C-alpha cells in the first residue's frame, strides 16, 4: 500500500486535547530533563492512527536503555496536526526533536530554520552507523545537505521497497471471457478497451462497463505512459529526467502527443466520463462494485485497488509506445528515501546522547524492526541470520499490522540493499506481491528526478509558482482530454506557463539538481 504524505498548515488556536502515547503528556513546560540521572527527551511525532503499545516494549525500549536515555513521545494524529502544528512551532515550548517526515515539510523547516540545530558535527562524532550508510549510499547525504552546507535533518531509506510505483491493472476475467489477448502495444490497448465497452464482459446484460476508470489520482499520467510519461511523487513537482536533463514534464512533446491520444479515447467513450469530477469515495465505489464494472485502473496492487474483486485483475505489462519502448512509473528517490525524519530543536540538551541513540536506528536489524515490528512482535530473527516477517493475526492486514506495531515509513532507518535478500516475507504480505511485480517490470524504469534540496529563498519562490502552475496544468489537461484542442492550443499554453514563471521555476530546479549532483559526487 502506498500512502500519500501530504501535510497542510493552518494557523489556528490550539484545540483542546492532545493524542499522547502511553500516558506521555505534552505539558506546557519541558518536564524534568533527567530522571534518576537519565537524560529525558520529548520527541514529537505524527501518526495516521494510534500506535500499538507492544512496539514501544520492543526495539524502541531496548534502544533507549542501551543509549542511557528516556524518550517521552508527544504523539499527534495526522487529522489534528494541521491545526496544532503552528502552535507547537511558535508557542515557546518546542519538543527536543521531531520524528518522521510527516511532521514538517521542507518549506516549514526552512521557515523555522532558527529553531533547529545543524547536525553534521554530531554525525561525524556520534553516528558511525549513519556515516557508514553515507559511504554506501551517497545520495543519503546529498539529499539532506542544505545549500548552505549544513545538515538539519536525518534521512531514511526504507527496506523491501520496489523500484516501480503505481501501475495499471486489467481485468483478466474479462479478457478471457471475450477471447482477447493481453495487449502489448498502445494501439492494442485501445482495441481491448473498445471490446470492454461494447461486448458486455461482466455479463449482466447492461452497458455499464467503464473500460478505463478510477484508481489513484494520476488518471492522465497513467493512461499516457506509453508516450514516455511517468507519474512522479508529488514532491518531485512533475520534474522528470529527459536525455539526462531535468525538464517539466507537462511541457514536453511526449506529453502533448499523449494527451491527444487520450482525448481520442475519451471521445470514443473508453474513459470514465466522471474521472475528473468524482471524489475518491465515488471512484472507489466503482472499482469495488459487487459486479465489476471497471476494466482497467491504476494503483499499488490489485488488492489495494479492487478489494474483493482483486482476483479478477492482473498487472498490465508495460505497453510498447510509438517509440517502440516500454515505460513504468518509477520514482524511488522520493518514494523510498526521505529527509526530515529526525530534527533536533534548539530546546534540546545533551544532544550528543540523543544523536547516539538515533544512530542505533541505522542498522539492518533496527531498520527491519522499525518497518515491520520488533522481533517477537512483527518479525523473527532466525538462526541463519535471516529475518522472517510474521503473518498478522487473523482478520488483520499485513500493512495495517505493520503500521500499528512499528514506525513503518517514519523515522531514521537504513539497511544495506543486500540485507533485503535475507528478509522472508509471507506471500500474503502486500510488499511481497509488489516486489514480485517489481522483478518483472523494473527493467523498464528510467532515471527519475532526484530528491534535491532548496534554499529558503528558492523554496519560497517555487512554492508560490508551483501552486499556480500546477493548477493551470491540471485544468488545461483535463479540458483537453474531455473536449480536445491540445494541438491548436499548445503554444498558447506554454506561453501562459512562461508568463506564470515556469522558466524561473525550472531554472531553480536545475540549479538544485546541479548542486545535488556536485554533493553526490564529492
């Protein structure tokens, strides 16, 4: 399952009540910094939902004991965090640290830079595990090094992650019923969608089939993928690599050709007529209807999209496009890596001990436990050195079980890629399914725009520009798909984007890219 991590900021008064874990209180003062001589730290973190208490009795508790510290967690639910964040940052009672990139965006870190301490001297002195990770995987250091040379946050590389991201899934039951072969080219794909529309593949005698329908929110990018288009993580701001250079994807010739192709399919009734107007719940109702009505949709896995209907669907192999090549969505630097996973505020004392504790999370065993659950809870260390990910209790999904009993996506972590081969996943685990698909299709992935850093000034400029640019692109693209006109209006569209500051936006992106590459190759 892929969870989009979007955090909004609202400057409002602090609402009553704070979700805390294990009785830990986010009190108005930073309570005793030492308990019986043990340094105590308040760390704020944000969760999609509540934690299970077993997790804190496993690796996390052991790491604190080994480091000789005590952590008090201020745990906020994501639904509440937007309202409470500004108060936490400006209320004069900062926690000692923030845990997880869901807490603060790059722009928020930059805006509050005076509240955070540079970490590079502690990394050099107190974090041998992270230093080894930097050497093995230089992009970890490149993605946390700010333009001013300082490091304000620690990175993460998640284990057991695929190279590919969301992809198309097709109803194999429908193909078989209609005697159709799996499409291999974009022209064959249109023929299959046409048969789905006209030949009643669900057999209910109604013309209710939607050949290409809902799924995740990149309806256009997933459909026009055969034209060399990819669907990057939202934080990549639609920047992609083309011929070794960063470009803004919605202004490429490939994008224009893909939109024209999709508009033709829409005109023929092969695409859900409400694909740009329905909300997520309406789209989900369609892909999970009791009698399947959607032929093709995009997402992480079939199970994640189609629910009880998942057995009817299989991954659609990447289609050969006009250039004779195949493409898949791939953006590992934004999906599998991140920064802002651990930031220390100016409120913290005994920073060296805190950083020595954080360094314990940059090992193979620590990473797998903080992703699937501690040994004895979500995982088991085997005699041969392998790690077995346990099957959750009956009635619980593996994904929800992992989120309940571990940090999962949040917090510092790194394991050597070779360690992934030592992790044994049950076939029922969603990660197992995705990794099997990855083996088959990652050969079609191409380099993605890296996870670069920006100066506070660059962030301010690009955030202002991107909001308007992105809104305009979305409006124009959906209009072209539903009403046509992309070829006639293209030059005016590009001209309008340039008037909105696109050239400056791309220039900043390329400057950040060159800076990243320089740091990467040091």
